[in-house]
C-alpha cells in the first residue's frame, strides 16, 4: 500500500482583507510538522500543492522543519473555493467582516448553507467553477497519486475544501457530510489515506501529532 498525506495549510489571515497569507503562527505550525517528519525519517516520493500563496508558504514551513527540499508539482485543481463568493451567492447584501464571535458564527452559518447550495447546483458563485468541476480537480489530483505507483509516499498540501472533498469522495459521503468534514479541519492538520492500484482507504482524519505537547497545543487553530 502507498500513503497519501493530506495537509491543510497553516493558519492564514481570517477576517483580514487578504486571507491568502500565512500568519507567523501558521508558519510555525507547518515548521513543526516538517520537524516531526524529519525526526521519523519520513520520505516523500511525490509532493503536490495548490497554487495559492498559503499553500506555497505552508510547504515552505514544512521544508524548513524537514531540513531538505521537496520538489513539488502545483495543481490549480487543489485550490480552495472562494468562501466570500459562496456566501454572496445566497446573501448578496454586504456583511461585516467576521472579527467577533457573533459575526464569525454568522459567517460559518451562511457558508454552510452556501456550500450546500453550490454542491446541489442551486447557485453559481461569481468567479468560481461549478461544483462538479471543482470536484473533478480533486479527483484528478487523486488519480495522479495512483499514477505515482503502489508503495509510494505522497504529500499533498491544500485547503479544507479540497481535503474534505477527497475524503468524502473516498467514503462516498453525501454533501452534508462533506461540509461538516470541511468545517472541522484544523490548520496544518494531517489526514492520511492508504492506497493500492485501484482505490484509497481512510486511515486518519484531521490529526495534529506535531502539536500534541503541553508546549505546542496553544498553537492549534481552525481558520
């Protein structure tokens, strides 16, 4: 069996004008993951990322902790959906930026509803692909992993949406479950899939083995 390690990017800039920027904490989350793998002599035969800035910055943090370069293939199909566009598709009126507990709750409540509407083909968020095409990008990335060959160790750095879509695809889960998986993913979390020549199997989901000490648990974040 081969192994695919799916890593969500480190903490970005939730609530800021430009979300696509890793915070200092996000970089440290990823650096510690790289160090965790270095200590365990984990090897990688192939590495894939999305093309967003936070994906590249997360991989850079991993590489810093890992201690050696990881040649990478960037795939647009691993990019995240535009959460603001998803929300606007069901709530066109302007909303305050989510900077306090109440507006954060409102954001995720609308995001959950908007994601389900997009997945069911009830809305088409501006500037985004249809969900069937978004899903196809993740399936293509999984096919590239299978093409790498049995027994390979593959790293994929992406976002919550693509990772949850990959897991839901493997489990044949309904849209409601996909959304819940998506909204539970923590920053720099690790999800492992085992694979053979034909299919993937879920091994672990949303784990943080590199942040499981009294000193590092304060680094755990969700957005």
